[in-house]
């Protein structure tokens, strides 16, 4: 990382790049929110160029929302939290990006989510959105659970829930498994079933499966046994993640992500009782991290990854 001139007047962009969307917020030196931007998927595992384009678009929207010209990006420091950058080849690709900012400080989206939830202190988070993963940092020691991606992990996430639903529907369609309300709900959503459904979803990205998670919760609310079994299985995994993170004795544990609140009623009440609402959003966590790396004496307990 190059040393850049950063002072109390420097504006910071916080970027939270995930599998379904990229959220970007522009902050003043006193943490006042100046503008926000929302763009498309920004997980570089599924396309580095697409992810970088989403970051740029989100940044432009945030700067515009703040009433500034796009040319101001070159004067702004970006703290960037991205899914996938725990993988060495992805990290290298993103670090080699000729970005439009004054400086870019990069870490994982898990790290920035935790820093946001704790406002820069120790703690733990479980992200339950398009994907799922757990992360804690206590006394300088970090632990990551999951973060294996849609193909090999993400249990309990929106994408995982949607995928299990499709599998159950296809088995039911072959009369090899129990009938389920999900058959009608998914057929209505995609206007097809059986092999046509397979054809439509074979190459679908994780966010398309995550988009079906709401149907599973709807079916479960109607008492559908298949949907309820899917959610119970996913919640069981999240319970295990939470218990392992709590073994590290973090001061706080927060659940974040678009599926988190929906899944709470399915979690162990003893686990839920130990969770607290995040103090700030992941985008602000990205700014905390950037400041900790660039500002001497920054007042925050932030640990580099």
C-alpha cells in the first residue's frame, strides 16, 4: 500500500461488495453520511471485471447522491470489503486494479461487517445473506467459519435455501420424494417445471437461488413439511457456527444479511438471546478499516487482516 496524504478533511467511501449487490456509502471526517449508492453483484469470484464495475458504479452513485462530481473520486479514499478476497488469486486480481480512487484499502467483507457491527472493536458476526459465513476477532486473533462459496458451502444462506427447494421440487416431480407446496410456488415463479426448470437454472448464479428463499419461508408458514425441514437444517448449521464463535468469548455477536431476520425464529433461542444488533453497517466498517491503515493514531480498535 502506498502512503497517501490523509487528514481530517479527507472523505472516505465505504464499500460492501457481496454476491447480490454492492452497497457504497460516502462519509465525512466526522462520520456524517453524505451519500449512498447501490449497484449490482460484486463478488469477484464470479467475475472480477463485473465486481470492479459494480464498485465503480456504486461509488459514482454515492458521490452523485452527495452532490459531488464524479471527478471527485480521485480525491476520495475507498475502504473496500469484498467477498472472495480471502482467496489469493482473487486478492491479487483486485489489488492490481487501476481504481479511480485516491487510495483503496482492501479486506474481506466479513472483516468489514464485523468492524461495522462493533464500531471497530472486538466481536463476532454471522452473515446470512446470499451466502453464509461466520467471523470473530478477539484480542487480535481472528477466526473464519464457512466462506466456502455457493458450490461447496454457504449452508443456511438464501442461495442454499433456494437450491434445496429446487432439489426437493425436482425429486417430488419424479414422485421419489414428498409432495410440497414449493412445487406450485416455484412453477409459478419460473412458469415451468421439471426438466424445463433444470434447463433454466443449471447455469444460474447464486443470487437467483437466493431469490427463491422467500418462497421457502412462505411455504413453511403454511405448514409445508419439506420447507420446514430445509429451514430447520439450515438453522441447525447456523447454530453450530454461533456456538463455535461464542467459544472465542467475543464481546458482541451480531447476525447480519438479508436472510438473517427471517431465520431468527428457526434458531436456538439461547443463541438468539446472546446476539445484539450491529452498531453500524459494513460500509462504515470498511471506512474504519481504511482509517486504521492510513491515519496515524486513529482512535479505534481495528485489526488488519
